[in-house]
C-alpha cells in the first residue's frame, strides 16, 4: 500500500468497498486530453497530438427530469467564454471511465458504514471490462491501497479488499484525499474521468485548501460526485462542502437517509454517467493561457419544449510550473 502519511491503523469497512464496486461505471466525464485518444474512442479520424482537445460531458433531461436520448451532433452548440466552438467529435454511447472512489475512514464515519450495505449486494459486480478504477482511503492520513501491484483495476474483489484495508478512526483530511485522487486520475489512459466521494463532508486535518482542490479539478476536468452520509452529531460534518464540490465540477451531490436510498443513489450516479453525451472541441489561441475558461452548451428543444442541459462550468490548463504551498480559500 502506498501511504502518503504514516499510520498504523488497519481494519475493515466492507460496506464502502461494495459501494465502490457499485460505481464501476460505463461512462466517463471529461478532461483535457490528446485528441488522438479522444478521436479514436469516438471512432473518428485522429488529429495532431500537439494540440489539446477539450472533452465535454453533457446530460440532457426533459421537463420531467427524464434523460433525452437520440440527439445528434448538430443538435448541440458549444461556447467557450461566449465564443462558438466547432464540435470536433461527438459520441452517444456507453464508454469506459477512469474513476476513483475517495472513501472517508475517519472516526465520524464508523457508525455510518452500514448505510451503504445494500449497495454492496445490489451493485458489487456492476462493471465494464475496460474501466480503470482505484481507491483512495483517508482519515487524518491518505493512502492508495495496493491493487495487485497495478495503478488501476476493474476487479470488484480487488477493489473491495482495497477499501477494507483501513478501519474508521482519526480525523478527516478530505481535501488531501481529493488532491491525491485527482493526481492519480491522470495516470489513466481514458480521457473521461470522475471521482466519487463517500464522506460526511468535514475536513479538519488537510494540508491543502479548497482552492487547490478546485484548481486541480478544473485542470483535470474530472467530474466529482459526492455521497454525504450526514445527519450525525459530529461538528465536522459539512454537507455544503460536498454540494459545492459537485456543483463546481459538473457532478451531483446526494445525501441519503436510509439504506434503500443509498442503493437508489448508487444507481443514479451510474446512470448519470452512462447517459451522457460526449462532445469535444479544440480551442484556438490558448498557448500559455492558464485562465479559467467558461463552457456553455446549448440545445434547442423541439416544439418549444423545455430541456435542461448539465455540464461542467469550465476548465483551465495547468501552468508549466505550478507553485506549491500557495494560499487558498477555505470552502464554506
């Protein structure tokens, strides 16, 4: 096991392990990537790998919240900072995903572990043969459990063993765990990436700040989903943090109150990723520009219908030399 800060605590949290297996998704949210990989995945011609494509996951729902399928590339319009972009590739199909589960093992989570037990039995063996998955366990330290010596796996049993490698104790270094997860995502070979956080949302032990987490998320363009197991008496619970993380990255935050709802939410996250359209474009004139770029996706519903489009807010490119230790803001 690769440990980022030393701890001797070990134990089992088997219910969270099964939840991770439940989130073995068959779609993947977007990131900056070499267009060669993106175009190959979309079954389109490759373009120069010296330029970078922006991959945009989009989910379209009707007025009742139902997913709208069957749309074509010409139905979408993409804008970057208000400027129209030419859609270079389009995909409407289930595709593999690079996904990480960020699992809270702090002391405040101990009595909450049974809340995800139903997801163990319902979704433990849901997987795609090409998915790339990993686990980050955290309390007041952060660790990457061994996956049979590999950085990723799609083996549900290996993932379960990884999650159960640590027990519930200590404080909550949530920001540090998310940063480690975002960094590990970049080792994946798939263009679309996601993190799923299972936590009460508190943070009382991290070295990183929220602004650093958000900067890295925007650079990787990973979509973050959160399952907040809140409702206890612990002061460090912070559901607002989980909501903000999800909103800022184009994901969703859920707050289950029963075992049954955990199962339903697990299915919702998996379906949300499977039902996304994937759009891509190559922005011009961005050399050396690390500023945040706002992405807007529009679509015209037929006969005046009201369709809702959800995607990430935007992206930024990493600086060539990133200064460490820069001060950042705390999330509310």
